[in-house]
C-alpha cells in the first residue's frame, strides 16, 4: 500500500515561472512574495490571482497600509490579465488598515479569519504584510508576538485549505532573519538592479518545500501582459534531434554546389553553423543564399537581424520571398536585453512559422545589444542560446566578425569555435595587387569535411567558389607563405 501524499500543483499563469517552481505552486501552501518597492510584487500577485480564480476557486485580497484598493485596481486594470467581471463575485478586496490601527495583531487576525469564513476563498493575499509586522513591540516580546501571529495565521488558513501569499518589502529576503520566512512553504524574491544605465529585473525561488525548483537568479520583464520570466535552462531535444550527430542524417543544402561538397554533402539538419569573416567578406551573401535555398525546398526561413546588413543587402528575389511569407525578418529594436529574452522571442517565432532555417546576424552585434552585466558570461549565454535553438530541429547559421585583421589566417576565435557544430571561415588576401577572398571549412562535427582553402568571388548569383589556393601573400607584409594550405586530395 502506498500512503505517499501527492502535492497538487497550481499553474501560476506567469510565462516561465512554473518552470522555476518545478511545475507550479503547491496547492494549500503558505508563500511569501518579497522584494524592494517597485520590484513588481503586487503585479505578480494579481497576475497569479486572476489566472487561478474561477467559478470553483475564489480569492480574498487584503490590503493593509499600502495602496488603497481603488488606487491599486486603477493601475492593475492596465494589464491584459485583469478581468473586471471577476471582481466582486470571485475576487473580494478587504482593507485592514482600521483593524491594524485599532486592535493590532489580534484585530487583523480576527478580521482575516472572519472574512475567510464568510467568503470561503481558495486563494488569500495580504499586501503588504510587512506593514503588519511594523506594529510589533520592541524587544523579545515583539518577536514572540510576530511568531505567534504568523504561526496562528498559517495554521488557521491551512485548516481552510487555502493557498496563501504574504507580500512584503523585504529587499534582502534571502538573508533576513524573520519568523515569516521560517514558517513559509515558499519564498519568491524579486529584485531589480541598475548597471551602466540599464535596469535588469530578476527573480529567485529562495525556497519551495516539497518540489525541485530551479536555483539561481533568472531575469524577467514586465509588459502589457504582466510579468514574463526567462529561465536559464536548456530546452529538451525533440525526437528528431536524436540523429543530429549521425553522419547519415539528412543534409541541408547551402545553395552552392561547391560549398555543399566542402561540407561533405551539405550541413546535417539541426546543426549550428558559425560563418566568420571580416566586414565585406561575404557573410551576408552566404546567409541569404542559405535562406533562399531553403525557401526553394519549401522550408520557412527566419532572419534575426541585429544590424541592418541583411535588410540592406536583400536582393530582389530575397525581398520577394519576404513579401510572400517564405522568409520572415525579425529586427531588434531594444537594448539591455538578456540572452534568454532573445532566445524566447526566437523560439516563439520559430514555433509560429514552423521555421526550418534560422540566420542570426550577427553574434558580434548581439554582444552589444544585451545588458552589460550579461556580457561577462557571454560565452555561457551563447552556449545556451545555440543549444535551445537547435533543440527545435532548426538549422542555425550565425555570422560573426572576428577581431583578427584582414590578412590573418586565424579561422575564428578559439573561445567561440566550440559553440557551433560547424564553422565556415571567410578571409581576404592580396594577389598581384588585388584584394581577393578565400573560403575554408575548419570544422564540421561527425563529418570528414574538406580541408581545402579555396578562392571565391561574389557575383549577382551569390558565391562562386574557384580553385584551391596553393600559396598566397599576406595582405600587410606582402610575404608569400612558405607552405601552401593543407589540401585534402580525397
């Protein structure tokens, strides 16, 4: 006989938050939403409340010394989750200011329990609970009063089988010594930080009894729909990804026969490809050809343009594919983003359009548009981005501009080469007084790719790849290389 108690889970209605919580809020739990003023505590509480209330689940929202209910409702009505038809019949607002002023803890406790008995809610919110605590007497007697009040409130509300939320201004909820945090089953901490003129909002699940929640800080943003949380996780691979590293996996053609041959038949579907080269070397031409080839094969393409090069370089055929909906251009107009926000926007567009090919232009610009504090862990963030995108079965092409000079033969920064499954390097070289281009494939995982260094030109039809280079001159020194590039005779 299995006597194990199964905890019910309540979906919060806040995108991304259930992932942090380990599947949702525990039903009948006693929770604290903590944070400094302006950290979106009240908005989070309302978003959860309006998502959960219904014909068989009512809510009581108690206010103390904070905003009066009418003022609070005026601002909460601006969010899309607010439903005025639920107020009154399913949601009741009660102000406890007079009870606190006249009768202290006992008056507040008595009023809460009377309202609970009368309305019989499944959800209870007290905002701001710290206002109640401020009435405590000084010394040990005050602390004992708080502990008794919190414990009595928790026991009584648990008897009513209600899920409870205490909302308070606790800027350092992770470290504050408070009996409230001891009694609470769950503790959600909200914060915001200012760094180089950018404000970043973060959420942390400090405590959640009985379930495996995600640790650490995760960013969130507030918009017309309320809060949206961006968990720092790797998306699970879909079934089609089980063959990603199989050398016999279906190939994605690049739109160039010679380049496909260098990639041993094309790029395996679901791979990530880094195209590295200096400005003007042909990265955008290669990327647009890749998308046009996909459209010809019935594969929807998505351009995530973080700079204007793709849009400005659109040839008439590519522009027509955009107008027809075969390719979608997603341009960025925001600064101070987290990488999780960028990935979330991309995944939403991929799922909406059933995208098969994605171009990100460029990795170099992405590092500039994200908030400064995320640049310190840029490579870790890029690893999560690439893993989450390819987990959708999408073939991803990312352009980047290495710091190397025009004439250097360095393929790509060693700290970025590991991010993707394949790398194509484009470079300039000097020959007989002319500036010319070369292309090479330093890396394709699970594939015996070409090691040739080949010259190419750019025409109206795209890249035209020519002969293997047996020797070339350094652009700046003018000295011929002593050895030709390694050539794979096979």
